[in-house]
């Protein structure tokens, strides 16, 4: 295992593991990918550590990991959690069993968590969580027995409760406690309660983590759109245009980033708490 905060981190929304997850890769890359995929989060997947466990040298492993990055299974970079209270950027290695394209990794870098795709062989539920709870109200309070049409009409109102963090127990208590006697119109009573007792919106979570991706070869940081396949333009052999706006080389970028971070740390240290 790597030091706390480092090592492998699984990307969200992956498909279930199958025997053909890495069939599209060359044999060496497929074997390494299958090994890394079965390691737990937090495991050290550096070249030196993998060389001690796998029958490949460091040079071959470094090349294979770069190929896995191009294939969309691996991204390496830095991350700073806004609510961690630390000023350091932590080195990350994000792993995805499901191959991702550059657009997906760019959205992930911005802090967005793409919705997981529904497996094609899994049947979608025919009734929602809200519909099931409403249909079962008659077991707790017989006076609130509803028809199929009533459940379908009221389900969107109760779904909003769940979206705001309400549990099934909380909703059941709010809808069944203190009922009048008799209940003439169960659907109308529940509609009023679902509207009047709607829970407040939850407190917004802390800011999303800030992430920077790195080139698989020279480790220079850059924007995701400038790293197609995880490789920067300089390492792909692209010639930089001449003129006053010529981009910096990878070593100049790393030097400039280090200078900026040092200046920011000094400014923060001078600022009184």
C-alpha cells in the first residue's frame, strides 16, 4: 500500500468486472491492467513497486502504463481538496476499468462526476422508490390506501423529498402522523402534506476537488484538452509555432508552476489567520 492519500484511486461509474475487460489491449498491457484492476484503492502502482510483483522491468512497465493512459484506463495528476485545510497538492493515479475518452477525463478533472451508464442486461425498475412507499401506506395507515393512479400522480412530489435527503422512515412519519378522523380524500390529504411539509433544501456540499492532469511521458501539467490521450503536444512531436506567443516547453512549464506555487505559499503564510 502507498502512503495515506496516495496510490490507486478508482474512477466513478465503472462497469462490473468481466473476463473480457482488457481484451482490446496487447497481451502485456492486458496482463498489467488486470493486475492493477484487482488491487484495492490506495495500493502503490508506481513503476518500482509493480516491477517487484510482475515479471516485467521498470522500462517495460513505464511504457505499458503510458499505453494504458492512452487507452483511457489511467490518468495521473495532482488534486487539492478544497475542504482539506491543507495547502499541498496531492499526487493522484486514477484508474478506470472502463476505458474513458478524453472528454470524460476532462469532465472528471473539472470535478464533474458523470452519471454511470445503465448496464444493458439490467432491467430498469418498473416502479420508483416513491411509488412503492405510497402504495404501501395502506399497511401502516389503512385510511391512506391509494389507487394505482393516485400513487403515480403523487410519486413526483415524494421524489422531491428524497432528493432533499429525506429517508423512508421520515416520510412515512410525516405522512401518517396526526391523521384526522375520518379521512375523506386520502390522495388530497397526502398531496397537501407532501406540499406543506416539504423538507428544506440540503446544505450545498463543499467545493469540488481541484485536479490537474499530467503528460504520461514528461509529467508536465496541462489542461485536459491539451493532453489528448494523456500526451502533451511536445511529446507527440508537434512543432511549436514561432512568435511572441510560443508555448513554454515542459521543463519551463514545471519551473513556472513551481514559482507560482512558491509565491502563493509565501503570500498565504504572510496573511494572518
